[in-house]
């Protein structure tokens, strides 16, 4: 029997494309996500939006705020709030460590992607600082320079 690779059994539900552009991510953490059954079905269909989502601390727990999961169309539950706060599952020592870093100036917890790992919904959180406009311009310049270098190498061949 072959061993499973690092990406075996992982299905990405949604990603936050703006997160790495707007934040300098310094650390990445995996957390479990508490969901209702119909929310899991919507996530499996890829009907979620992480664009305005962020994590916050409340009562010694971490909550994901601003995540929009479109209600599942084939459910009987009528009253669903697609943007309700959802609890994140982390160890107490991880929560203490993150809370200490977030209290520092400029740090925030940003969800990078939601995925299923062996059938369980997980969220990848990034601990980062917001980028300034000039930082974004420097990233664009570096990306353009890299592209131009690759073009030059391709034209020589």
C-alpha cells in the first residue's frame, strides 16, 4: 500500500486571494472549524467567501468573523445567517501565543483558505501585519522584474 503524500486527501473549498497581497504573513496555523451540517455541504460545493473575514479573540476562544457561507439550497432550515461567527478549534497554548502576538501593534489573524483534510473542515490562519501601499508597489516591481527575466531566458532558448 502506497503512503499518502502531503496533499493527499486535501480538497480546497475557498481561498482568500487578497490576504497575501494586503498582509505580510509571518506565521501560518491550521485550526478546526465548527460548522453546521448544511454549512459543510455548502463548503463542499465551494460556496463560501473569505474576502472580508478575520479572526478575533473573545472569552479565551477564537472566533472567525465575516466568513460568508451561502445557505445550502436543499435544506429545511429556513432561518440561516450566512455571516454568523464560527468558532475555531485551537489548543489553549496556541490561543495564548496568538493572543499575545495579536496584542502587539499591527498584527492580525487573517484566514488564508478553508479546506477539507481527511473529511474534516480546516481553516488556515495567517498571522501578519498590514502592508502599506509602497510595500505593495515593491512587490509588483519584483514580480514584474522576475517575469521579464523569465522572458529573457525563454527568448535565448
